C-alpha cells in the first residue's frame, strides 16, 4: 500500500493503472467506494448546497414580502370599506381615513413576527409615520439619514418604491443585539398610493446566513453518513457474494488441471456465480462420459439411417393425402363460383327491369301516371299494393301528404287522415323522423306489441290497420325530399335484406323524377298566382294616375318599413316620405309608457341648430297624460289629427306646455297625428316645417293620416320586438346563471332536458371546519359577505379551469369537470383548481391571523367516476348530478384533513404523472367500506413554474395539450419520447422528454 501511495506522489500513471488492474475485487470495490464519496462530496458542495442556500434566501425574502403585503391588504380593505360606507352597517369599522390610519398604526406598533421583526411606515415626503424601535424618528424627515456606508437609505426606499411600486433594498443598520454594532439588512418596501404611505419591514442578512449554515451542516452530515453506511453494506455484499464463490471456483479449476475429475465445487448462492459453478460441475461430469458416448454414437448412427428411411416413406404418404384434399377443395370453389354467377345474373336482371321502368317514367310528365307505373312495378315484383308519398316542406319544416296509392283499400276516415296529414319534422314523428334523419330504409315485417312506439306511429298503424310496412327515404343530392311508405294489404309477405336493398335502389331511381315533378307543380301554381295578380293589376289601371302614383309610393315606403324591425329606420323612411311630398323638415315622436301612464320622447329631428337647454328639454321630456299636456292630450284623447296652419298668440286648445314648445322651437305651424293600434293610441308624431309656411290641404292631411295608420303596426311591432328582445336577453342571462349553456339551449329548444350518462367526470366537494362555532359571534351581514367573497373566488377558479359549478349547501361548495361537454383533462383540471383554492385559503388565513380574526379552514375532497346528469325541478330549475362517484367524492371530503386535499384512488390513477401525492392507505368511509385515499400536495417540480407547485410550467402545458387532443402517456423503449393519439398511432416528438413519458407508477 505504501508503494502505491509513493507512485501516486510521483505521478507514475502507467504503474498506478497497472497496480489497480491487478488488485483484488474487494480492494477495487473499496477504491470505487472512496471515489464515489469524493465525487458526491464535490457535487454536494458545489451544486446542491448552493441551490439549498438560494432557496432558503428566496424563502426568507418571500416571507418578508408576504407580511408587508398583508399590511397593504388591510389598508386596501379599510380603503374600500370607507368608499362603500360600511361603517354605517358595522359601527366597529373606521368612519374616515384618519381613524383607519390610527387603527393601522396601533396594530402594527404592537405587532412582531418571527418574535423580533417589525414594520415601519413613511409618507411620500419622507416623514417617518411610525417606527417601533426608534420612536424619536417619528414625525421627522428621514430622507437625509445615512447608513454606516454613507447611503441615504430612507430616501432610496421612498423614491424607488414610488417609482416601481415595490423594492428590495440592502443597507447597514443597527444590530438588534447592540446599539453600537451595525449589520447588513435587507428591506422590502411597498408604496400604498391611496394614502401616500411607504410600508417597510427588514430582516438581518446574518439571520439568513445562520439558517443557511445550519442547513449546510445538516446536509453534509446526513449525506456523508448515508454514503458511508451504503458503501459499507456494498463491500460486505461483495465479499460474501463474489469473493468467496470465486475463490472456491478457482480451487476447483486447479483440481481439474491435475486430472481430479471427482472434485465437486460447493455452490453457495443461486446467482450467476452459482450458475457458473453448477455448469462447471456438469462439465467435469460430462468429461467422464465422453468415451462411453463415442462408442454408443457409432451404434446409434446405423439406427438413425433406418429411421430416416422410414420417415421418408411416411412423408410421401402424407403428401399424397394432401394432394387428394386439395382436389376436394377445388371442387367446393367451383360450386361457390357457380353461386356468385347466379347472384350476378339476378342483379343483371334487376338492373334491366329498373332501366325499363325508368324509361317509361321519363317518357311522361304526369305525376299520377308515374306513380301508377311505380305501384304496378312494386306490386308485380314485391307484392306491394299501396303507397303513401310524403314530401318535405322546407319553408315550414314540415312533412305532408303528396299522393296516396291504393286509396280505395282504406276506410273514409283513414283516407281523410292520409290526405290531410301535415306534421312538423321532429322526434315526435317516430319512425318517419328516424327514416328521415338517418336516411335509411325502415322495415317492420310484423307489427305486434307496438306499445313501445310513439303515439303517432300507433295512430297510423291503428287507423290504416297495417300488418307490415316499409319506409324508404327519397334522397336527392344528399338531401331527403320525402318518405315513400309502402305496404301490402292483400298479402302477408316477408322480405330478405337483398329484397329491401333492391326496393331502396328502385326508390333512389324515382326520387329525382318525383322531386322534378314537385318542382314543376310548384312552378305552375306560382305562374297561376302571378297571372291572377297581373289581372288584378290591370283592373287597377282605372284609378287616376295621381292616386296610383301616391299608392305606389306609399306601398314602396310601407315595404321598406315592413322589411325592418329597427324603429329608427322606420322613422327615417317616414320622414323622407313626408319631406318629399309635404316639405315637412322636422318631427318629434312621443310614445306612451303604459306602466306610468306618461308620454315621453322617443326620437326627434330638427332642421335648425338647437341650444343645449332645448335639447335637454326635448330628450328628457316625460309628462303624465292629463289636460296639462294641452294639444297633445287632446290628440291622444280624441284619437284624431290636430292641425294648426298658423299658430295664433292665443288658442283654446293650447296650454302652457304648448307655448313653451312653440316659443323654444319658433314654430309657426303644427301637425299632431295619433299612432293608433287596435283602437288604442300608442304614441303621437308631431310634424312641422322650419322654413316657409306649412299649408296642407284636407286631401294632404287625410293622406298623412292614412299613411300614419298604415305604418302604426310597424312602429308598434318594432317597439314590442325591442321590448321582447330586452326581456329575452334578461331571461337568457338568468337561465345561463342557473344552467350550463348547452343545457339551457336544449331546454329552450326542446322544452325539456334529457338525462345524460357521463362515463368519466371529476367531482370536488369543499367544507369549512367548525363553521357553526366560527360564525356564532358574527352578524348575518358579515357572515354572508365573507362566505360570498370565498364562493365568489371559488367560482372564478372553477371557471378558469373549465369546471361547472353545481351548487352550494350552507358552507359546502360542489363543482365538477368533464360535463356538460366531455373532455380528457377534467381530473387534471380539478386538481389544479383544488390547489389554487387551497392557496387562496392559505393567503386568507395569513391575513386574518395578522388581524387577530378567526380563521376559516377548509377540507377538500375529489373523486373521478361515472355519473348521471340532468335538470330537476318544475318551477325552479337546477342542474345536478347523481351516482356513486358523487357519494365517494363527499366521503373524500369528510374523510380528509383541514388544509389538505384528499383524493380517491380513481383520481390518483389519472393524475399521478403530474402531481406529488401521499398514499394514506385504505381508510374506512361511511357506507363505502375501506377506500384508497391520497393527499394531493403540489405539482411535481419538473411541471411547476413556482416553488409552491400551484402554477404549471411550459412543459406541463405541452403534455396537457396532447392529452386534451386524445393522447395517452405510455412507457416506451425508444430513444425519444412518444405519445399515442386517439387512433392508437404512435407519434414521436422531441418536445417531451423520455423521462416524462416513462413515469408510470
């Protein structure tokens, strides 16, 4: 050993390597153990310990930041309370900013965290508001104070925090142990701009260094102790399991070289060396038998030749038998070919028949003749003697009877039912709708026990007394134009699949012809209607040219008005018409508010400039319907046009309000026309001419009145539609607050919601610990406010992670993922939401503890499984879920611990790749027996963007996105990672590490 050390000192590497290679296995193991200890120590000192130190430093700085933020949160809370005047509800709250500041200073002056640390506050001008350790600084300007190195520390705190909102600052300050010793400090300052305060707190760098030194010492001791014990155990293992067996094997080899074939090497273990030793012993025994076997082999050679001859004869017999079997198989193939040939001949005959009937059908344009040929063909070939042809009306989305074949076979009541049949296209149509929506033939060979059918199917079968029927969809360019219902009333027949396919092919041949005939019929009817309208138009030529022109103009305006529901567009068209024909350039539209029985402005147009006072008067105009309205009330009451061609200084129908309007808008003439709908005045339109005289003849006034009557309904409809739209938006908003969007849409369209089975859904329950005791000393308003603030935050978190809030029961909160729209990521989403809720409650606990308020602590439980979902209730709807998965989720919550997330084994299997979890074992759950439970702690570090394990990083989102699209994580042996997509295809990618994909529990 001394010789080896001497070579190391002289750096004789060749000799050193030579000596190492000739060392015993045990000494090599010792040498490797020493090298591992040295290497691990280097990594520990230069890699892991610096990381631990940095993490400790960041942890202390984060805590410093958190306590200052808690003070800022308290200030912000008081600020908001003052704005909302909550002191009126709770007298204990401060009534003004000065009271709030005094309360904050009183609490902070007595507050210490970590036993010694404190807060101090300055205002934006550098005046020290509060300093617990140096009260002599309070009220003084501290911007000129320097630390031991000459830095203006307080000035930097104030200036930089105002500029950046928050800062960390290092400086030298008086030691907490002695007034004459100065030590480095780190201060965190944050600016609260509402009060112009800078809140600060500091920690001594030496405190961080002491804690880091303790961490470093423990890490070194624990690591070296672990390595020493591990290497000692490894050396003992090598000695007993490698050195001793090899020594025995070398002794056995020495005995064999001396021709001692009776020596047997002892086998110590049944490992690889034991196997080698066993094989060595077998080799020695085989050498004994070698000579005897040589003699024996010579005899066996002759026996083998005889055996080979016999084997060849047997194989020849087998081959002969195979040839005979092959000949038999060829005969069967010939029979199958003959069968296929017969099928082909049958298909050829069918095609020829179809071509023949198609030529006949195309030779005529009479639909009755075409359908007669179709019925004749079906009766001759398939014994079908009656048909019922229904077509789809695209305008009304209904299906109606087009033609009936074999009508004489039905009773008068049944025939009348068929002729007048017209129903909406919906699921209530039963088999007709199924044939329409699926575009497939429906064949009912024997109608018995039809109680399971829909009502309309029962009615058709009972009225027509059907024994069987076929329903064939008529498809033209992928669009179903109608249903061809066929039956046999004289014969009872059954059809094979080939017969049904043949009937469907025939109907496909004639569907285009029926479609064209229907279009031709509609064209003829439209032409007839057009001719009738043309005849009426010719009769109207007897009207005078001037009246005709006026009517045409009124009709044109009416068309434009009736083509829109926008009331402003309607008023625009009215005004354009009146301006062109009667030179009316200003109008004022007032509508009646039936709820308040008032007349109010809807819209207004004036051809001249208006003062702000005039605009305010006209647009804010609202007056009760009484005699004080003057001419407006007379127009409303008498339901007649009111016209003054030249406004006098005094008029019996003019009141004070009339004179105000006349003077304000400088009116010389006035026309007021009531807008009447169903003998009820819904509004009044006031018309005038700003420049020139307004002279209207009785004919013109009658024309204006007729025109107003004509557009009254359009105005009323527009107002009602606007009101209906507003009410619908309100009801839709309320419905969406109660039900998910997809469920609400189904409820509106169908009038009900069908229950849905979801194979995989994740459910979360929360519950506050000791809620009853906590709220005993709280007022009702305070309780509701605090509970609402928590659930408000829970709602935001649930929405963020694509979860559906289901309900709250007292202090319990329930939500679920994977419904109403199923997805692949709901177990991951609900775990992320639970971590975020837990983090929120942790921050809330820190803040309430610092203020001395009672803490609200939370239990969370999660389970994944199948559920039924639907809407319950008649007058008040509620979206809810049922199933064993919900009960187990509730048991997870009650079986958990405060401040922790308890998840089931089913959820664990979905999320184990992403989160750090702790197995609790099998725990008794009420009415469920023993269940596997796990505590969910955080995201794994490789997937976490923060040190708390709540926020996912970019690598997490890459894997999440692939799972979202249907990919599944699977372990593979490839050099790169891979994902398996929905179709089972393996997709390789460089973006996901192999370690990520191979993490299978």
